[in-house]
């Protein structure tokens, strides 16, 4: 049976990881979206790394800024991040060519533990704590100033979410109100394009999971 385009792409990524990052394992697609996200796993099934082929409209400068933010995040009991893995050339961003001839910027991340948040107040409370911890690290905004929206942006997002789930929007609105009471009346902090995950041990994480960013 002939390999699919996805399988051909995964093979290219596996060779890229082996040659440029000295990482070996099985590559499988997690999400095939604008950002093509893949997981590199050991024979045991344990995740070794996550790979993201960035969408075409992102600039190299923007991606490097995101990597700088991830490296600079100070972990707290409520917050952690999937840190970038540098290539053997010392860069957090590499370039590869897919079988269809397109060229993509690639970023590789360390795995980070956790689970996707459920639609319940306790999980949104954990996310609120993690956001508060992120807000207390203003140096992050200096690394990527274009990723620092104000509260109006967050409120606008909540209004869109309310069209699909009023309960979810209400929980998010309560979380933002809590942040504002704590003094977060300006920018919430740098936006990192990675999914939120909440672990059973009540930790919230920014990192790679089964969903794209």
C-alpha cells in the first residue's frame, strides 16, 4: 500500500529529528492543522518530544520571540511550559522541506505532563491561578511585545465563546474579574500559542498535548 501524504511528511520529520536533533523514535501526527503537530515517541509509547510545523504566515522573528518567552517562563506550582529543544546547530527553530515541496519552520518541544481542562469551575479556577502567575512575570512581554493584548481582547474572546457555551463564557468572565480584582487591569501578559493543560495534582501547564496551538 502506498504511503499517504501524511505518512510521507511524518517520515521527513523523523529523518529531520534524527539528523538535526539526534532524536529517534516513532513520529505520529497529533493534529494536522495549519500548525501540523506531531509526537515523537519511544518504543514504550512514552513521548520524547513534540514537533510543530508552523503555519505559513508566521515570520521567523515571531517564532523566535515565542521560543524566547517559553524559555523565560518561571515555573510555579501552578504553571509550567513545554520548553523548546535546540537543534545541534544551537537554534530553537529549524527549516525543513516536505514531500510536496513546501518549506516549513519547525519547532521541537519537551513534553510536559497534564491533562486538558474540563468544562467545570474547578479547572477554570486552576487556569486562572496559572494566568495570574504568568501575569506576575512582566519580563515576558518585553521578549514578545506583539503578543501582549489588553483585557479588551480577552473580553472580546469571551463574547465569541458565549455564542457556543454561555456556561464556559461565564466561568472565564469570573476568572478575568478575579484577575482584575488582583490588579490585572492592563495587559494580561504574553500570549503563548500552546494549549492549557491541568493535571490531577492541580497544576496548570502550557505545553504540547493532543491539540494544536
